[in-house]
């Protein structure tokens, strides 16, 4: 849909006769940019998954938290662990 929007907005600026070579160039650039976004999104997801599995899981194992707990954390580290434990996707 976004590709069609880019092409639709580019057509009036090209005049009555659209140059297909420049349209292909625009579409190629846009496709490469979206491919880069997709690649780096996957790379971030993979990196954060690995970080979560090997580093965060070890810290949370010993942290006991009931779902209905309303107690206030004593220090910053406990607050961070409580936040991670409560907002963890399973």
C-alpha cells in the first residue's frame, strides 16, 4: 500500500508521460529501504531474545513475585526486577 502511495504521489511530478526507468528506480530504492528495516527489525528481535534467554532469565529465577503483590520495592534493582517480572511476555 505504501509503495502505491509513493508511486501515486511521484507520477504528477514526472509530467504527462511517466518515465518508467525512474519509477523502477524509486520502487527499487523504496524496496531496499523496507528490506533494510525488515532485516534490522529481525536482528533486534533475535538479539533481544538471546539477551532475554541468557541474561535476564538468570536474574529473574530467584525473584519471587505474586501477581497480586502491591508492596513497594526497597531499592532500584528490586524495582527493575519487579517491572521486568510483571511485564514479562510468556
